[in-house]
C-alpha cells in the first residue's frame, strides 16, 4: 500500500531513494555511503507521511548543525517543490539545552529535528528517524527512550554510515544482515544497503548535477579504512584501533572548534605535526581550563610551501604559551627558525618509537579520564581512528597509521598529542629568600616526565624525582631521548649522563 499521490516535485529520485520512500515497514534500517542523498529521501518520506494525516515526525541528529541541515536541506526543498504552505520555527526547548528545528504544515503536522540525547528522545510521540545513528552519543539510551514513542502506530527509521564493529547501530545492522549478509531469524527490521559504487551505478550526481566520479571521492579519504567504512559500507574491526569510536565520541564537544583560533585568545598550547612530502601539516591549539583541555583551533595545511606555513605559524604565536613541533625530517628547520624567533616558546620533538609511544599513551589516558574536548569533525575522527597499536617481533609496542603520499599518517592525532604534551607543563610559585625578612615569589616550571620503557608519566619538580621511573624503577627511562640530544650536540648534565 502506498500513500496518496502528491503533486509531482521538480526533482528526480534515485532508485535507492525511491525504495526507501516506498518501504512502509514499521521498523527500517539503512547502511549507506556518505553524501548520497539518504537524508533527502528521509525528508521526503517524512513530509509525505505528515501530509497523509496529522502527526509528528521526529528526527534525531547527532549534533545541532545536522538538525538544522535536515530541515533546510532535506525537508524545505520538498516543501517548495510541492508548493505547500509551511511555517518554520527554530530555537531551544524552554529550560533545556536541547536545540529544535521545526517545520509546521498547514494540517497541523510537524517535522521536528532535534539533537540526539535521551531527554530529547522522550519529548515527542510520532514517526522517528535516527539520522547517522552509529555516531549518536548514548545511542542505546536514546533508542530505549524513543522506542515507546512509536507504540501507537508509528515507525522508526534508522539511517547511518558504519562506525566500527561496536555500538547499538552495529548490533542492529548485524541482526538485519547488513554486516555479513547473515540475517538473524525473525529479525523485524526491513534492511536497505547502498554503497558508493551502487549509488553511482544508479545515477547519483553532485550538487551541480554532474555524475559523481569514484576516483574523486576516493582521493579525499585519508586511507583505505576511511574509504571502506565511510563509502563502502564496511564495518571495520576496532581490535587494533588505539582510539576506539566510543572513546572519541565520549570526548566530543560542540564548543570545541576547528580552523583558526578565535581572535583574543591567549595562553594556548599548540602541537604542530609537520608535513612530509605531500602530507597534511596540522597545527592543533588547546586551551587548558582547570584540568580540561579544550580544542580551540585546528589548522590544516595541504600542499603549502614551507615559508607560507611558517608565516601562518608566526601570525598565531602571540596567542601561544608553548608549542611542540615535530622536528623529524623537514620539521627540524621549522623548529630551529621558530625557536630563534620565539625563544622559550618552542619545543622540538623527534618522533622516535619511544617518543610516539609516550605521546600516544598520554593522549589516550587524557581521553579515558574525560579531560579532553574534541571537535566533531570527520577528518579529526578518522585521523584518531587510523592509529593502530602493533607489537614488533622484539616485543616492543608500535603506534602508527597506514601511510602513503596520498592519505597521510594520522596528522591530526599526532598534533593533538603534541599539544597535550606541552599543556601538561604547568607552573608553580615558590618563595625565594632575598635577604632576612624579605622574600620574593618566583616561577619554576614543573617538568613532565614519560618513561620510554613502560609509558608511565609523572611530574618532577626536583632532580631527585627524575632519577628513576616511579612505576617500573628504570634508571634509564629517557635514555633514547637523551641519546638523540647528545647526537644533536646538546650538552647533557651529570644526572642525564647517568641515565644514558
């Protein structure tokens, strides 16, 4: 059974969109490629249903921007094309932080787009669309809260790109046969699947009406795993991922930002993963508030000559308290120049195996402690996801990402780790005796320490606390770093020589 015929809109549906709209099952789930128009189809489906009879259609999106986009990009074009009257409302539900975007039709039906959380899910009754459900925070609680909303004859539609072999979306998709093709007996979900190859075969075009080109879409991915998961509907194993999807999501904040830091910010900590060959240079800016690190900017420099990258960094140094730079390879020249121009503000880091292990352990520990606020950006998410922990034949841990000239090597992750490393260098105030009866206050920096043997980190404010790792007891906890300094011609003091 299909709904009543509506005026013919001035657009063409792709076959996979038409199948989704015509499927009137009470429970529907779709696994789809990014940016192929599934939300556009879901918007038309919601509008048609609301025109048939008066009720609500509730769309839950993972963040505020997507709730706005659903109404403006997936509902409003259909309203205009069909030529019906509608009123639009936006704002926050009173006495809550829940953002709402609403389209009210002339028959009293409403299409309501909300940011997804259990509280917003309980607010309304009607048809439900869970958009990009694999990326919803508290996904299970959201589903538990929203499921009773459909008990009186409504429906649930779940639409998402995969986000690893974990979470409620993965469990539902697996039961429906969308993961391995093996559908569980008596599964109630009507399943749909469209990857980028199928979308292009069925005529999918870009916003300018040109046919999508597979090679152009592929070229924008960081690596094979991003391509397979974001566009080929593959649920990638998270067994070797250093930062699993749920850990990243638990640190996402709408107040964390990408791009250039806002004017007027001061005292930021920065990490710069310098590009090799055609990779992306990334500068990460962090502001520490209390014991929480807030991302205040992420600058991405691709194919930019080194002098221009230097100019970009120089312009931002007045708002930076301290910057850590990857001085491996071509980063050595950048570090040397900025260190001369901004003495005391720049720290060079050589990306040895031990150094990367220490940085990776510290970065993950901060995330596990929920002391980090990250932007919800695709490049950032996929960069963090791409880092793998492997064990070498000699039993040593190795942290790295698949790397080639086209797709980089987790540049956002390492720039974040560098920023976190300098952000831990807090300052303390100590009284100093100038003469009897007179004291002055002087600042002495705490010294962050990371054991190259076991990965333990601690803060030392005296030479005695630097003699050995308090966790594993090694007296040579930083021998590799000291050896690199010695090779570079940096003089070592007596205690450092003892630790070699």
